[in-house]
C-alpha cells in the first residue's frame, strides 16, 4: 500500500497517527504541498480531489479522506479497532464523524482557507472574502454543540479512542495556532484535548 502524504498539515499528521496506531507501514510517497505538487496533473490523475493524504491500495485503487482511509485500515487489519467493535459502535463513529465534519471541521477549514490561509490557497481554490468570518463562528457553534455530549465519556464516540478523536485532535491543534482557538469555557473539549496530548501515539510530538 502506498501513502501519499506530506510532513506538514493536520490531515497528513492524522494519517501518520492512524497508520502508527494500526501498526501498518505503508510505502510513503512525500508530495511537496508547499509547491502545490498535489494540485498538478500527475497527482490529480491519481487523486482528483487534489489533497493529501491519500492511499493507493495493492489493487491500484485511490482512497482519499481520512475517515475512509481509517475504515479501510480497520477492514484489512481489525485489531486494534479505530471504528468500534460492534455494528452499533461503528454506526455511532460514522455518525459523529459526519457531524464533526459538517459542524466543526469543514467550517474551520473554510474559515482558514478564505482567511489566514489565503496566500497559501490563492491559485488552488476560488477565494471569497465574505466566507471566513461566518465560517469561524459556525465552527465555534459546532464545538459548543459537541461539548456537553462529552460530559460523561473519555472520547468523542464513547469510551474507546476512534479515528474521529485522531482527526479532531490534529485539526483543532492546527487551527488553534491559526486564530481559531478553543473557547476555554468548553471544559469537556479542553479535557479531551489535554487527554489526547498525553496519549503515547497522538501526543504533541506526533
Ligand atoms: N477532508 C480531507 C482533508 C484533506 C486536506 O485538507 N488536506 C490538506 C492538508 S491538511 C491539503 O491537501 N492541502 C493542500 C491543498 O489543498 O492544496 C481528509 O480527510 O483527508
């Protein structure tokens, strides 16, 4: 299996953690994200979404999107599971992933791309001046929605670490440094981030 990735960016960092947690060692192909190599024809022919990371399976199939990659890794090597041990657990994981994506990750990404990240994204995507500020507010509303759901559990989907925690951790840690910090009154989210900071594989050095 080949993993096309980069040494920088929250999603490549998530991929590194996911592969580490699964103890799977893919062939690594580093793509120069700063020079937008990922947006050039050669890479678009492999991954039309133009983003990193993505996997190319032994059969030559491209799998992009961290959640799809994580579920694929769980299918080919179930232990340790990052999606959940039962059909119900896995459904809960997919549910929370989609909710986090729509309510938190996507608006955070839009807030950055159309705001602080404009210079980087200029020429890669169409930029709109009016997008950044409301997108950041929507992401904060999403975090405020999630916070009480974590009151009685250690992780986003319950008492087991899943790929949603990995993606959440790297995404929030990255955007925290880009002007989208976590409201300290969201105690459960702050607690989750602190817990993940001390995790052997996720931790700050990963
Ligand atoms: N939803 C995607 C996000 C991928 C993503 O945003 N990748 C960023 C790196 S963190 C990227 O490729 N940025 C460079 C670009 O868009 O040109 C996933 O789950 O993999």
